[in-house]
C-alpha cells in the first residue's frame, strides 16, 4: 500500500487521436472488455462542502458490494483493472471505510463555480497510443495502476509511472501518450465546473512538447 500526495501543473484526458485508437470516453467502452478505450464509470454532482482542501482518496476493496455499502455521497465504487475501488473526494482523513488505502492525491484547487461535478473514469492505452490535444475546466487527477505515460504540455513533457499520481490544473493544453512497453492502465477523476463539459477538445490549436 502507498500514500501519494502530489501536485502538478499539467492536465490530461482521454479523447483519443485518430489513427491510434477510436472514440471518446463513454460508458461501457472496449476498456470494460480488456481492450483499448476509456470508460466513464460515473458522472455525478459534488455534494460535499468545498471550503476545506479536498483530496482524491483511492481505496481497494474485496467486493463491489462492500465498497458500495460504505460509499459516501461524493464516492464512486467501481470495478476496474481487475480490482474493486472506492474513489472519494473529501478532506484529508484516515478513515478508509474498511478498505485498503492506495493513495490520497491533492490538494485539489477548484476554480470559482456555482457547482461542481465529478467524472470518474478508467482507461487502457496500448504503448504508443496518444490522445488528442485538449484541456479541462477544472482539475483532473489520475492514478497509474499499470504502465506509464507522458503528459505533453506547452511547458514540456512529464512522465508518470505505476503507483504514481498527478493533479492537473484547469485550462492547460495537453496530450497524454502511453509510453514504455506495457499497457497503461489508469484511474481518472475530472472535478469541474458543472456548467461546462468535462473536456474541451482543442484539435491541434496548441503546441505541446513530448517527453525526452
């Protein structure tokens, strides 16, 4: 088990570039069948207060029923990448609801908004697959379950490996690419202004720099 508290200044997402993989993040994507894709596990309003620093807590459970039984209003219980996860947005806490703690990622800086939504996803990329250039209207958080990736941004490329996490600030153009020689498996959270879509495709309007 590990505990991760990281803050970065990049953004990521999973609208996949033509010629490498097809489609956007959707419910029941090919990722659910062990193929390349990005699945929206749940999209729900954030109900808790945002006056305190918020973190993304990730805990592993033995069963989906057990995770659902202890899930809070700002939690998502789901099966992904061969495990059952409870992923919660809440202040710092040592209460892991009986699960095995994997990571606490944050703090998450939220832009001013009348309300917020949390979109939780699981994604699988083959080595060499890259997303299109895009950004988000709020922080994006991702945790690497397996493999590695490069986040290509105008400021440079940033690598993230298995067991590591990133918090991505809003508005930064980026493209994410699976690197290394193994499948990239990630859990992803976009915490955004509910009045706007979770992702904004930029096509090739922004220049990004690859990892060295």
